[in-house]
């Protein structure tokens, strides 16, 4: 091989190593920065709950659709022993709407809702550019969880952060069996959902479509149960609203979406 050609090959290979190393370092820094930020937020905003059973049950307000009625549970001990400093989080980010907790997947993060579904794909809760992004509710949904189905999005980070640990549910179905609940902490109380379906679908899945009436919603639930990759113990009450967690799975052109559906069970009002 010509000496000049060998030098060119060596230089190109060296450049490739430098670029790859730089990408690895950049990825590590962003992972580390995001992890530190969310650990700090959780450490300051999640506080020990003080159980308080008043024995009173608040009557749900009358709603136009039966599906929007929420069952109240006055027993604080039926919910995770944690409470959220909503005022502090709202002061940090005006887009803050609540806190998501999924014990079976080690998920515990603040949730926001932006003006669009793009900004929080690449910006953290503290509005710092980072590909970890932030957990967010679809900009077209209502943050008070009163729609038929509320979509919540997050990245599937390789280190398990954000929605990365949702992959555990696919690999170990017993996690859902042992702890099937999704919790949303809002300013007025804790909303509990039970997982009734989870599966992988194409990135332009029809399951992104929100129901506009009770008939469409009932069919949506039935479709979700048919798609489920494992049988869940929950049998959804089709008159109750759902929450749907969505994240990516796979890579490149093979990238798909992982859906986790939960049906509303009850809520504890502060």
C-alpha cells in the first residue's frame, strides 16, 4: 500500500475515533446533568406525607359526561407515602402541572404541559437544553385529567431515566401484577390508575387518536386490551377516564412506540 494512502487512512480513522469519543463524552455529560437536575428536584419537592383520615368523603361535582366522574377515596394510607410541594415546582416552571409516580418502573418525575409537543422533547424541567427532555402531557389534552384519555410522553433513556424503565414492564410482567398502579399528584389530590394494557406499536399508531365521545372511547379501551402483550388483572370500567404513557423503543428506522394504559380507580383529595 502506498505510504501516502496509509497516512490518509490513519488520519481518517483517528478523526473517527475523536468524533466518536466526543459524542460519547457529550452524551455522558447530558445524562449526568439531567440526572443531577431531577435528583435535586425530587429531593426538594417530594416530602414525607402526613396521613390524615378525616372520615369525610367529598361528593364529585356533576359533569356532562359520566366518564368524567371521579371516585373519591378518603383513606390516605391507600396511596404512596409521599407528598409534593406543588407551589415550589410551579415557581420553578410555570408549565408544571403535577408529579408522576409509577413504582413498578421506578418513575418519579415532575410533569409539564407546554404550548406544543416539541419544546420539552429537548429541554428539561428547568428549561435547560438536554436530550433527556422532560415528562409532559400532550398539549391538546386537559391538565386536570378530565378527558377520556390523557397522553403523557417521555424519552426512553438508555440509563433507565425518564421513561426508560418502562421497558422493565415488557421484560418482567410480574412487575405490573405486583404493583399495577400509576399515580398522578395534582394540586387538589392524588389520582390513581391501574394498568390494563401495554404493548409496542408503530410510530404512527392509531392509538394516538383521542376519543371524542363515549362510544369511541369504549372501543379504544377494547382495542388497547386486544393489543396488550400480557394479560393484566385490571378489567377497565369503560365509564372511567384513562391515562396513557408513551415512549420510544428500538432505534433508527426500526424505532416504534411503547404504550402503557391505565384506567382511573380513585383519588385522594387534600
